[in-house]
C-alpha cells in the first residue's frame, strides 16, 4: 500500500511478503493514516541498497503538524531491509501504541525501527529479537538526530553488528522512561544503549543481562561538547563486557546519574571512564543488589538449563522477571496476582523523593521505586517490618499504618505540585 498525501483508516489487515524499495508493506508520505490491529509479516525492502522500512516507511516533505501516522495494536514480524528500519522507518513524528516488533532485520540501522530527524511518540511497545547486521547500529531501535519519547517499552534480546544492541542514539535528545533493556548485545559497543553526542534523558529504566565488548549496559560518547546523558531512578545490574560492564564513558562526556543502583558503584568496577570522561554524581546512588524476581541468563540453545557465556555462539537469552522482590507484595505478571517474597529489594522507595509516585499501589512509602516498574501500577509495595495495613488510615501517606513526621515530610516535599500528565 502506498499513501501519498492521504489519510486512510486501515484496521485488522495483514501485509505479507511484499517487496519494494521503501516501505515494502506500507509507504506513507505527507498524510495521517490511522492503522490499528494490523500485521506486517515478511515484507522486504530490497530493491535498492538504500531501501528503508521493510514493514512500513513514514516520511513527509515538508512536514506539517498534521502529518502524523498512527499505529495501534500492530505487529511487525520478520520484516527485512538492506538499508534502515527492518520493521519501520520514520522520517516524521509518528505515534505508536501497544505495538510489537519481533525478529525484524536491517543490514544497516535499526533492526526493529529507525528514526531520522523526527520525534515519534512510542508507548507500550516491545522490541524483541530484532537484528541490525554488519556495520549497523540499534538492533532494537536507531535514532539519528531524533528525539523520540519512548515510554513503558521492552527491549529484549536485540542484536547489533556494531553499536547499541537495544537502542542506538546519535544526536538528538531521546526521552526514555519506564523501559526494560535485557539480554541485548552488540559486537562492538553498548549492549543495552549507545549514546553518541546525545542528550538522552533516561528515567526509571532497568538494564540487565546486556553484553558488549565496551559498555555492557550502556556506552556514552560525548564527541561534541554539551551532549551528556541523564539517568535517574535507574538500575544497571548484571550486564557484562570486557570494559565498563555496566557503563563506559568516552571522549570527555559527563553523564549525570542520580538515585540509581549501579553494580560495582559509580567509582568502582561498574563504570569505566576514558578520554577525559567522568560521571556526575547527582546523589542518592547506591550499590545494592536490586533483588529481581528472577534474573535472566544466557543458556545453551540446545539445553537452556546449561548456562554459557554471552559470547558463546550457542548462547540463547533466557528472559527473567524484573519486578522487585517485596515482603509486602510483588506483582506476579505470569499469574496476574500479587505474591509475597522472603526479602525486600533495597530499590523500593529509593528513587528521587521529588519524582511523582504515579500509579504505585498502596503502601508505596510515598517515594518512587527504582527501575522499570517504578511509578507504575506494577511497582512492588513498601515493607515496614510488619504486615501491610488492612485499612487506609487518614493522613497515612507512606502506608506504615501510622501518621507521623514522615508523612508530613512527604506532603511538604510535594506541596502544590501538579503531577497530572
């Protein structure tokens, strides 16, 4: 399908095994199509070496505020391109909600999705098993001078032949919130996320099980002055690499980290600084095991019960559950219920006191949790050394069954705040 300056409504359709230079499944130019419940399967943008968008390509020129393609509840599976954007290539401010990008491939950039000079809004989308081959970057997503807003995202087991297994940012100011990066890998740098000349803002994200030679969890390279990533309420734990297992910083970049837990610490074995780089300690950081419900691991493809090194050619990522353990209550996603653990994660109530707690269930301590589920309805509950309150006590803000100075402190910190979206 090719939509030129058109805005069709497309629902419950399948686009399979089509071939084109750009947008083999669907090409949208200067329009605002509404697409819902559609599947893009094995479409190939292979007609030219610069082909982009195996499943879908969205572009405009010149762009207007009305040129916003929207995709909801769509699946992009096993699409391929010789250029950029195996599943989707964006050159306009597309909006996506609750979409799946699974096993898409690009020979260059963005196995799952590539974004160039645009600011798409991407909510509750999963990028799983996507690949950017050869010299490419961003197995899950590549952002070239783009500033996407990515919220409640899942990046698992994506692979890059060069940089940024999960996400590759070059320029721009991406905003990444409540996202999970687990089991992603790259051949060169940054298993989880690569930030090159990028002022990425990363809030309440978890990086675990990612692997690369340089910067297992994340690599920041500030080749241009003024570009630095900002991390807050994040968890970097269990990532692996030859240098900078949790994070590596290069070329005089100075990422700011606050209210996060880093395996090995800010100034220990977890983070490596080279080329005049350093870390700005924003305060509130800890070095403590987050106590995930079940950590993922690399197993043998023929016998997943046998653990192997991530670099093993037979390695297969076995995903885990990254909710935080709690003696007051942890959400068991597989069973859709709350369960009680025998330990409580130190990352509960350890986020920035000035961050809104959002949808965290009661008792929540009045302070946001670290990690991907902090501030969400699936945030683990606060434990005060005794069973949770069976009733809500008037004035009890933190949920410890009493009204005291701690409740007053939380109220005072957030007095007159407007946290409505």
